[in-house]
């Protein structure tokens, strides 16, 4: 069976995602699609619009065959760690890795990945950062001195992720064959009404009834279902209150232990948390040329969930495969994983049978999911361990 792998968030699964999945399957001739999907928290430091099981179901109904979870210490992290975790999981499951980006020029993407992986490149970037610019700006500046075409490439977040996927494939000596697919329609935070596309972030900000033009029919039906059940995360004020009350308890020393905090950023975070009254205002006050908003948001969410740099170092790679959703083709793939070096979890409670380290990683997932579900709009849905004992979604 020829299998296509995709790393995604599907927050929510929209028409652009459906286009990417369909085109990738056609170009590879794949018989099956496996998605490594971030759970209830996202790479840019946000909380998912709908929970991971609902989004996994959207993906299956949108053309995927098996959806597995990218653990929170990888989904809520830098582009490098996010990509590495996804590639690590899919390397034993898929033949191809497809990713959307602004260019389909694989040669140029691989050239950029090769340059940023060279010995000495990281030191040059650190030297540039001494002038007060962000890591991304410093890397682009160094790259421009070496290869201007590659530098232009890294001005787009999707191209940055594409380069990180290629770096991870090389680092892991992964058999995955990369397939870049040029994005169509709207970019991050935008919409292209004429073409019928809107970004996931734009969809999250619009009224739900207006989203039907930009998501597949099945996705729209599930979003309405989640809203009616009181599980759609539309109440930003609820999250603001919870996050601020929790984060203000952290000392500067505790903030300094967060995975994405470096070089005194804890001072900016501490001052912003104790002078502003909303998460967005905290982000606005703490960000700078050196510390972009996405990094600040990620730091705040890491602090809210209790993630630390020591924990990230303890878990350099995912230690299990957790199944979120599948169909009959996905069931065949799961059957072939009986000899997989990574244990496969189809029942949350089975995590107790894992190794001590894998149990520790999974326990972090339980905590993160409990925090997420405790902030559902409907109080009757805020049950502890609800995600732990929920079985994978099966779509016949």
C-alpha cells in the first residue's frame, strides 16, 4: 500500500486543506493518507477551535484514512520541533510527506534546508541576534548573504515549515519522499472570497454561519454540532481570565524555565502579565523585533499548561502513536503496525501499559486535555479525563 503522510493542525479543516489532500493523493498515486495532527493546542500558541477528536473526524470525512496525534510538547513548540515530531511519527507510517508552501520548487527548498543545517550557520545567526532582531530575521539575514533566493523563501511561515520538514527528513535519515504543494487561495489570517478560500485563522474569527462557504459540508456540520454541544471555543474572555489568573502566579524564575524563554524574556513576560488585563495586551506589550507575537503566545500557553524546557529536553522524540480517528483503510494500516517500534494506543487508558518515560509523556497530554476541556463554554462538558477515555473515531 502506497501511503501519503501529512503533518497538520486542521484548525478547522477547510477547503484549502481538502485541496491539498486531494492534489497530494493524486500526484503520488497514494492508496492511503495518514495525518499526524496537533491535539488541542497549536504551534502558534493557541487553543484549538474544536477539540482534537472533532477535527480528526473532519479530516477522515475530508479524505484522510488515519489520524494520529502529535503530542503537545511537539505541537506547542518551535517550527523545528513541530516538524521533527511530525516527521518522526510518519517515517514509519508513510512513503511520502506532503506539505503546503508558497513554492513547489523542491530543489530550492532543499538548498535552503542544506544551508541552514551547515556547521557554523547557527553561530552566525546568534551573532546577528546580538543586534536585537528575532531568530527568524537573523536567519533570513545570514541566508541572504549566502543565497538571496533562499532568503526570500524563508519570509513565509509555510516555507519555513517546509524547510524544517526537509531538515528533519535528513536528520532522521527518513525514507519519506517530500512533496511540496503550492498553496492556493488565502494566506494566514486572510480570505480570498472570489476563489472560495479562507485561512483557518480567518474562519475562526468569523461568525459560524458565514464559514459554510469556506469549509467542506461535513466540517461545517461538525462545527455546528460542537457549537450546539457547548464545545466550540469561541469565548476568548473565558480563556483570558483562566490564563491570566494562572500565569500571574509564576515567578520570574519559573517563567525562565519555559521552553521558548531565553535571554531575559522572562522579565518582559512578568512585567506584561502584571500590567495588562488581556492576553492580547500581554502579547502586544511583551513582543519586540527580537520576540515576535507568535513566540510570546507560545510562551504564555506553555506556562499555562506547565510545560518546561527540561521536559522538552527529556522527550526529544514522540514515544507512542495515539490514534484519534480512522476508517477501514486506516484500520488496515493499524493492523500493519503490530511490529512497530512505537507502541500504538487506541484506548487512552492503555497508556498505563507503556514504558515509564512514555507514561510520563502521555500524562502531560492528560493534563493539557483536562485544562482544555475545563474551558468548554458548556459547564456540563467540563468533565475530567473525558479525552483520556474517549475511543478513536471510526468512520465506516
